[in-house]
C-alpha cells in the first residue's frame, strides 16, 4: 500500500514539475518555489482510523483516508496558488475529490492554504489504480507561518500555548496582509512590463 502512495506522489510531483518548467519557459518566472511530499506514518494512520472508528485494514485506509499521501506546493504569490491548482485540475487524468480554500476562509487560528484531494491513476504491472493524494498549495509566507505555528503548538494544549493563540493569529493576519501587498507590487510591475 505504501508503494502505491509513494508512486502516486511521484505522479503528482512530476505533473507539477512539468507545469512549472513550462510556465517558467514562457513567462520567465517560476510559479512554484518548492514541492515537498510525505507519506503518513503507520502509527498516525492507525490513530486516525481508531479516532474515526474505522477498522485497521488496508481497505479501510484506501476507503476512508484522503491524506496518507501528501504533497505541499509552495508558490511565491497568491495568484500562483490558484493558477497551479487550475492547471493541475484541467488535466484529464486528475479528478478532484474535495477542495478546501483556507485562503478565502482561513481557519480560526489563522492558518491559510488551498487544500485539494485528488485522485490520480498510477500504472502497475497488475494494471491501473486510482490513488488519492492531498495537495496543499500555499505561499512562502503562509508556509513560514504554518511551520513555526506547528513547532510552537504541535500536540501541546498547555495553558501557555492557549494563552498565545491570539498572538499567533495576529502573526497570521500580518503575514496575510504582506502576501496581499507583495501580490499588488508584483502586479504593478508586471503591468508596466506588459506581462502577467
């Protein structure tokens, strides 16, 4: 099962790299800064299945969990996020299962990112299988905040951490404003150059 998820990650990563190469050739800039991936660890998978009262079986993993294979795409600007998502979803072998836009509707703690659950075909010696992959697309600034927030709060619900929740949210809001400002500056320069 893990081989299947690793293979799906390779499929998705290759699609994204090709899009980035194509766009950088025509627009002279890269809409993707970096691509990272991960496979959920077996104990995390088991914990999630137990929490949701599903049996601990291979079938249950495939049927009920959408985030075993994960790809994170980091983009320079907000509009790159939507451009990359649109181009990926236009591919005829990529099927959108679910989308959550935490950029337009941030989480209560300030988290922002575009989440896509997709299904992509992977070809094995036994035939084609459709595998689900969670893709998170965010800006460099959103990724910076999410990484630091995760380190501060990870599985820690102490009174001290709860006490600083408001400050973490303020940081997220400041970073979001910076993202918008950087987008505006880029568009201003691009319009003077006659580029997107």
